[in-house]
C-alpha cells in the first residue's frame, strides 16, 4: 500500500526538470519583453543584478545581468543547501544557470508600448515563472531560498516580507534613476507577489473532518502513508441512525488530494470536510522540500 502511493521518482524528476526549464524560459521572456523595455526593476537577486548593471552604466561601464545573477545566487545556495535540501538546491541552481544562459542566447521582442500593460502582464508572468519552479520542487534562487527556509521553519508563507525587502531595493532604484519607474516597479512586484500567493499554498494548513463507517481501515491506511496524527470519536448518523466515526486531522494543503484519494479507496462513501486552519499550536510534521 505504501509503495502504491509513493510518487514515481523518475516521473517526479522529469516534472522538476520540465518545470525548471519552463520557469527559466518564462523568466527570460519577461525580463526581455516587459522589464527592460519598460525600464522596470524586478525583485530578488535578479533585480539586484539589473540594478548593479544600471549603476555601472552611469559610469560608462557594463555589468552582465546574467553574470550578476550567478554571482549573487551561488553563496546563498551554498548556505541554504543544508537547511532546505541538496536536491532542491541543485535544481534551483539549474534554473538560475538556465535563466542566465537564456538571457544570453534568446532575444525576445517587446509586446506592448503601454507602460501599465507591461507592469500588469509582466508582473503576473514573472510570478508564474516563480510558481512553476516552486510547483516543480525547485525555485528561482535568491530570495526564494530565504523565503522557503523561513517557511519551512515556521510553517507560514513570508512572501509579504519578501515584497517589503524588494520595495527597499526599488527605493534605492528610485532614488538613483527616478521615482516614476520605481513606483511602477513596486506595482510590478506587488502583482508578482500576489500571483505567487494565489498559486502557491504549500505552507497553508487545513483541518480535515472525516465521517466514515470504516474508521479502522481509513486510519490504518492514513497513518501508514502520512506522518500526521489523527483522532476520532464515535457518533450516530442523525438521518440513518447508524453508528459511524468522526475523524479529525491537520495537514498541509498540498497533501489533501492524495489523502482524500487514499481514504476514498478505503471507504467510497466517506465524507471529508476541509477547513482552513489559521493558527496551529503543537507538533506538526512539515514534509521537507525534495
């Protein structure tokens, strides 16, 4: 039973590689078609690399954005590899290297002349590029490493704090190059952050309330395949007057489809009610990023 619910390793690695490739390609497209033409600045280490290049241009110098991305990401990757996962860090750095390479070999053309369209569509697509990497169990490096490290320790999303840090970088950009484009860059980053929050819910916790007549079978399968506790009480159906059990467990939101599928195999007539958990106190197993 346990092997039946284990993901096929080869398939998972294939999905990760595809997600990393698409994420890097989309990130390159956004930088070349939206960010650069609109004179915007993205967040994270990519934004820092672009900012360094812009500062160098003031002195008649040039600093490669692709090289800057690599130089900034490698030290953080080394520091975070032990705390997160060596495999996760490896695939994240593959994404960073691909994005750096694609910036050199691809030359995408701008899509819009309108600044606001560049901000909205660019911000959304940039957020999607990050989500693609995250859903594939990788990241776009840089501040993603920091955000995921803190989220792993606390069980809470901190993308809002990442946004606040990016705003500080954008204020430096505004002070040096003008507040108009800095303001649009902050709006770009806001759209990007909201997109990530909308599509990435790995660290949200939910409470499952389960009604079943086969409690022993359901619990046995559940505790064999998932490292979460479960409690149950006896109950009587108000309509059927049959004996049943009410199960209660708290899980990560991304685990719900697998858990429900597993339980329905044990009891096809099971009823599962999912409730968003705002706060949770006590021991909770958070599966490592792998």
